[in-house]
C-alpha cells in the first residue's frame, strides 16, 4: 500500500494497534517526514524514549535487525527509524538479512526505513510506502492558510503565494517563517498577515531570487536584473555560484518547456521541489526552443572560460547577462 503526500500531511493518524511492521519513507520533503515520524512516535507507548530509536548513518543493517528482533524493554511496541547511508552500497549479505526480516517481521517492532536513495526497493512488497516528495503548490497553499486559521490568523492568497515563493516551497522553512510572522503580527495586535509583513520579516531564498533574476533577464529588464544581482553579491554569493545556478535554471526551463512529464514527475527527476518546476514552466513561455538552446550553450561556454582561467568569474557572469539580454 502507498500513502501519498496529501494523506501524509492531512490524513495519516497512527494507532498502536494499527501500526504496520515495516514502513518505507520516500521523497525529500523533510517536513512531511517529520509529520509522519512524529505520528508514529506518538503511537508508541513510551514516555522514556526507550521504545523509539533512531539509527544514524554509521549504524549497520545487522545492528538494526538485531534490535528489531529484540522485544520492547517496556512492553508494547517499539519503533526503529533507519536512514539509508548516502552513497553507501548495501552488501548482498546485509540485503539478504534485511529481506529475510521484512518477510517475517517481529510483531512488536515497527521498522521505518528512510529511503531517498532507493536502497531498500527489494523490501517494497512487504512494506507500506509513504511518499514524502514535494507537495503540489495548491496543497501547500491550503495547508498554510489552514495552519494560520487554526491559530486565529488569516492570510490572503497572493500574500501566501509570496511567502511560499520566498521559501522556495520548503515546508520546514514555511512553517518557521509562518510562526515568526504570527508573532510579528500579534505584537501589533493584528490577526492578518500582510504583504508588508512578509517583505519585512522573510528573506527570499537564494534560489527564489535566482528565479526572479532569470525572469528579469527573460523580460530584458536589465536594470532590475542588475539590482537583484547586487543583492545576491551583498549576501555573500559568488559570481561563479550564481552562474552555476542560472545555468541550472535555464536547463530546467528547457526541460520544462519540452517535457510531457507532469510537474511532480519532472520535479522528482530533477530532485527539486515541484514549485521550482511550476516556475520553470512559467518562465519557459518567454523563450523559443532555439533561444533556450543558444542561451544554454553560451552559459556553458562562459562557465568553461572561467574554469579554464581565461576570464574572471565576474567577467563570465557579466558576459552571460549581456548575451541573455540581447538574444
């Protein structure tokens, strides 16, 4: 069985008697994972923390299985959370050991495998899959407005969209910024989050500002493009880093324009938030296919000229700006 992002966010409530023996979490949304793990933890009867164990990247499969086969110290069920080590290959012996366990798991253990890398696909048919990928923008909007409303605050759709954009769709950051905005409004005895509040309290994510920069360049708005560029440099971003982000963004715009994949599928392929693909598709309307190819070729050449030492990183970025504005 698979639980989608929307159910993970809004509908999944775990009771101790209903917990499955094995769950696999897939997707890169840290907020959704926190929600799911928090609900599993709350369903395990344990005030001491002994029945909820998280294994770090250094722990091995053998240690995990050994703990899983041990009965709970306090009785009842216990939960074990294991994250697949980044870049590490699971040995055939460990894979067989875990496969044997998930086929016949201990009835008092709830094993949660955090598996962004797909290392545990062999266990899929024995587990309940919980998808924790990026949420659709409309769902993020609804979640944000409902979260504020439950605490007695309101936010207009256009203001909520700005907040989501500034946070690049990152749910963890949106939650933190929303908490900050409610405190800011409460200090002034206000119950509505205004656009001025968002602009005052929330610094746009670097990638978000690169989206804005790309949009200004696409619209041949050199003055505002240079202004955003200056803000990013003041923040400490290097020209080479910005050139790399802009190049990646134009490649994403090209794929968004040409691909028949849905936003969610393309986001998964690029390992980015779905909101990033929504913006990329929007920006793609400013360019023909040929223009995008020329820009990407030019940006790639500018990166090469900088990396080979032919020109400085600032000169490479300036040259890129000049070309995009005149193409």
